[in-house]
C-alpha cells in the first residue's frame, strides 16, 4: 500500500490550547508561555505510528549541536508530536519545534521530488531504495529513522526557529523552506562523524 506519497516537512502553525472545564483561562504550558529552559515533551504517537526517538536521544543530540546556546535562544520546547501524515515535523513560529511520529512499519513511500531533495542523505544513511515509476520505496531501520529525524528533521525545524529569531520582528521565519533545508544540510555535515560516535552507530 502506497502511503505518505507526499511526505514533506513544513512549518505548520499549531494552536494546541488546553482549557479546563468551565474555566476560560489558558492552561499555562509551552504553547502559550515562555519557558526558562527548553522543555522536551512527548505526545501519544497516534494509531499506526511510533516514537522511535526518545527524550534521551534529543538530549544526547543537543550536546553535539554547535552554538546550541545561541540556537536555543527563545526556544521553548522540542516535542515528539503525534503523527501528521503530510509532514515530518513543524515549527509554530513561536518557539516550539515538533517532530512527527513515524510509521510503525518503518518503511515509507516517497514521491520523486521529496526523494531527490534528500537523496544524498539517504545514501549516506545506507537506506535501501526501490523505485517504481516516480515513487520510491525506502526501507528504514530504527537507527536510520532516528538519524534522519535528528540530523535532518530536527535540524530543519531548528532552522526555521533560527530564521525567526534573527528577523527584526521575530514574528515569523521569513526565509522559508529553502533556508531551513540549507541549514539542516549544513549542520548535518558538520556533526555527521560526531553523531555516529555519540550514538555508537556506523552508517
């Protein structure tokens, strides 16, 4: 069954305000309140999906990101979020980065544009690819999923955050997807080797 044929990473806006019964005040959380430290949170992944990443993986990864103190300025939370079929991750333009849960079956179908945009990283990760027409069947193992979500999806969404906080208004990530993609690929290459050492994996 072909699924997620249009898989992509997009900076979606998520409202996510929780209200108490018979109480119209906003519940204080990282969606609506600035945090002193970066919160790492986990949502239920959703039926048919799983969080292959754990909180400890996020913490280990942060330790190897250069200039983390600068990058994390005004960053309130990194969330292992529930599944979103049309995106791998998203940034809410207000300090919350989300990484969507992955399919339990691990393997995914990608369209040609998405595959071509990420082909070089897929090859470095050693992902087995089978092409059928303009679709690509990608066979991931757990280490490859974690690496892709950290080395690309998380870095991509952090790119949106950096883009926003460097604008004069600090309201939105003005330079869009191209900036976030270039940011992710730049930092992925910088920390590629140390990532393998930190996570004790060789691709």
